[in-house]
C-alpha cells in the first residue's frame, strides 16, 4: 500500500503499459487513453512514445502511426541508404508539424532497418500531430503556480523529444512548445479530477510584447483511470501480463476506495442531523497509527483537508477584496499533520529600507491551532519591529477575539509589547512575544480549537478574513522600522 501511494510508481507503470508493443495490451492502452481523453486519431497506434520526468513533466506522450519507408522519385530508398549484406538500412527523417498538417524533415536523418532486399520494407513508427503532457498528483495536491511554471518554460524554451530517448542516433526527433506547431494537450491527473487554467502572460521586452496564451489543464481522476483499466482485465486472460495488471489494479482500487471514504467522511461531518462533531475529532480520523504504518497518512490527511477547504471552508470566505490584494487558499502538511491557510496577499508591499517584501495576512489552521498570522515572501529582519510599532496589527489583529477567546503567544501568554526603548538601548530581546515560525518571515498568535464545533470553525475563519479585508488597506509603512 505504501508503494501504491507514490506518484512515481503509478506514472512509471502507466508509461510501461502505454509504450508496450505487446499486442495483448492494446485494449488496455486504448482504455487508458480514453480515460485520459487522448483517444487515438484515425490511423494511429494505440501505443505511444513516452517520456518520463522530461524537464520535470511527469509524462509526455507522443501519438504514433506506422508507415513504410517511401522510395524517392527515382524509385530508390531514402537518401543516406547504406547497403549491407542481406538487408538495407533506410534513413527516416526527423519530423516537425506544419500548419498545413504535414510532417516536414529536419537536418537529422536517423535510420530504420528494412527487410532483405526485394521484400516488403519494415514498418516505421513515426509521430503524428498530437502530444499529451500529464502532471500526476496523488500524495501532493495540484498547484496552479507549478502548472504556470511548466507553461512558461514550454513557451520560452520548448522541449526536444528524441526517440528512442537513450539511443545514440535517434530514429526521429520532434520539438514542442516555443512556437512549434505540434498540438499539445494537457492533463492534470489527481484524486479529485479537478481542472485548472493557467493565466495569460504578457512579457514586455525592448523590442516587442510577447504573449503566452492561457492553457487548460483538463482534469482526470485516478478513479477514472482505475475503472477504465479494470474493465479490460478479462481481455488479458492467458496473457503474461494478466497477473501483473490484476495486482496493480487491486492496489490502485484499494487506494481509490480509501480516498472515496475520506471524501465521504468530510461530507458526513457536514450533513444535517450529523450532530456537532468537533474539529479535533475531524482531524484525528486520518492520524490513526495504522495509516502511518502503511505510509499513507500524509495522502489521507491532504485529501481530507483539501476536500474540506474546497467544499466547505472556501464557500463563506469573503470575495470582495481591498484594492491591490488577492485571496489565496492552500493545504499544507507540516510536522506530520495536515493544515489549511486562507490569506490576503499583496505582492507589491514595500518597506522603506528593504524594498519589496510582499505581505500576507490571514488564518492558518495547523494541528490544534487557529493561527492569526502575518507573513512576508522575502526574509525581512525588520518584520517583528514593524509589527510591534503597528497599533492596528497588535490591537486589532493579533489580539482579535476568536471563539470568545483572546489569542496567545509564546508560553501561552497574552500578546504584550516589551519596552521597545529599553530593548533597543540594550540591543537584546524580541520586540513582541508572538509565536514564531521564522522571525524574518512568519509570526502569529493562536487559539486552540480541538474542542470547537467544526461548523463554528468555518464561520469564525470567514469572519476573521472579513476583518483582514478591513485592516489590509490601512496598513502603512512605519517610519520606525529597524533594518
């Protein structure tokens, strides 16, 4: 089960199946491709050329078709032909896709072996005009920022795919991205099957304005892949692959069913007549030691909190934001427990002495704690002093009443201000007693919430974010900042 929870295990096995030339696997290949919404084009093979972890992309699939090497106008084999005893070696050009829908040769002319002279030439597998990029997420969760990085890299640098990848002289090569005309499709393979769209990006240079169009990463769930493969098991009866695929499907099926149960757990917590379950009972369900022994506790925790954030926490949270601020939501996993965060972000927030640091203010729920935090993108040595000299933050944020309690700092004590003048004179001590994750980046006050009803936790989080929306535009750069 622990191996089955690793993304690389699954992507490697899918690659193995999709690139295999075993005829008995054709129904399975077709089923997988249909589940991935990458059905074969007319005349295409069911198998694909596959690259694993190419430029950090989990899988890259190139659709193939089989062709005979064509003679030239004089009726002889392609240029570069070398006659050897009993067989001909025929060069196949590498390819690129044109707007007119044809493959054009490049300067590489790798080889392909034909049958003995006078016999019908061997078939060659050459690329068609479709490429699929797959980003697979199982233990980790989809992030739009990561997908945008992939799209930016494709647009700026492109990727060259040589087939076979480890051959000294490839049979063919194609380039994708960077204004190449090859059709690229994108799939996001995840637990939930969520789709994401990376935003349009404009880049201004001295000579021109470049545009990267928005790109759709079409969602596919692991459950859909499992169901498609499971239907094809009967076609493998008697094949050497029958047992291997059966074992794999059992592992994937057990994982899919377990994740379905996690989603149902979250729904049960919120159903009418379900009582008033506490946040503590909710979060502890996926911390069972048996899950840890199977090494799937992190997967179950992230799945539960992702479903909670997406389906329940995000709904009541404020959508009217102050100018210059955006709303960000995330799931994290730290010190063996899952958590969520909802924050306002101002990437252009500047300091008088240290330039742009970017500011975040929001709520993080981690372990049993409900945290009111301030965070900066870039390490800033003056962060705590700025907080200490900002009355709005000290009075109206870090001391904000939540769950009818006053948040506390280090040692479980109320948030207080040491004597700043004395501290500066002696050049010792901290400016506050806020709790610290990183003194130059992340400080917070907290309230323990294990005994709070989970529905109330959601309402309080929404209320606190409303308060952050009121405070954010009032935050001013303090002239008393310490370097």
